[in-house]
C-alpha cells in the first residue's frame, strides 16, 4: 500500500536529532510523499533544506500561517510572493494559510486580509492551498467563495467541523484533511467522515502535533499515517487498501505528484 502525508512539519526542531530516520521510517511504512507546509519566513530555510535532501518524497509549500500574522504581515507576504516568483523552487501549494481565532484574535482582521491575498497568489500561480481554520471555518469558506474562481482548489487541513461544513467544503471544490484526531474517542469526527465519500478525504499527520492513538502524548510523525488510514477504513466499513488507494490518488492529483519509481 502507498500513502501520502499531505501535511507534516518535519523541518521543525522536534526532529533535529533524527529527521532522516523519520523520513526513512515513513518510507518503510508506505508513505511515498510528504507535503511540508510553511509557517513564516523563519521556517523557510529549514523547510527547503529538508525538501532538497529528499526531493522525491518531501515537497515544499510556501505561505504565512495565520498565527504568524503580526504587525509585519505585509513584509512576510512579500517574502512569500518572492519565493513563488523564483524559478528555482517547485512549491506544490500555497500553505499553510488561513484564519486562527483560537489562540489570539488581536490580528483577526489582518488574518482575513492575509488569507485573501494568499488565495490570490495561489490563483495567480495555479497552485492549490492548504487552509488552517481553527474556530474560523465559516469565515474562511466565505472568503474562498468570494473569489468565485472554479480553479481555486485545496484542502481544509485538520478538518474538524460539522457535516454541513464538510459538505460546504466539498461544494467549494476542496478536500478534507483527516489526521490523528479521527482516532480520538470523543472528537465527533468519526460520524462526519462516515458520511463523506472517501474521494473527498486526504490523509495527514500535522507532525509533530496531534498524534493518533496509541501515540497520544508523543511526538507525531509521518510513519503513523497507516494508523489514520486504518481508522478511516473502520469508520467507513471498507478495507484499508481502498482508503490508501483513493486518498493517495487524490493527493497526487491535487498536488501534482508523480509516483516514485521502485528502486
């Protein structure tokens, strides 16, 4: 079985002591591709270094995370735009972008403006987006809808909303990123996933955060993707091979990934 982890921050310091081992362990567990979402200008070099060391399996995104939208957000977006214009890089998406109203609402208005402008960048560069929506799904969905662009596509990363919100995301042409939260007993996500076609789902870890059961309390990593796939299979009453095949094909199409040839 082949899997894709569509959202993992393997370039963060939590992996400084064993990063290449983590990538190798993911490969041994069938995780063929790992998408690397950016946070802000301070994380770009580490992200690009990891991608350059593992060009076949680790793929960079570029964007400004909503919790990094501060007083200098316009300068940060200029850096994102410059990287997107640079011909030497092959970014697979604009991300991680979005709106986060859980931690701090000080720059809520600026977050919305930064999100809108980064959607415009994605449209201009014909790239998908990876969208972070903590306590903000409806606001973000409204901004996406306001673009009225049928070519705007992407994934609602770490989706944890209601069935009606899932259906709205799908109606906008977006995928739902499902991670370790689906293994949490009281998350409510299992009922939503059970009602949604597998073709609308992508697998992700958000490593090093939100590890699946039985690894709660530990560092998350891409090799745990099969645990997430197995839970989705259980919830939907299908075999894990089906979940692997459908979600991997969806990830390849969304992020323009090619299968890695066998050694």
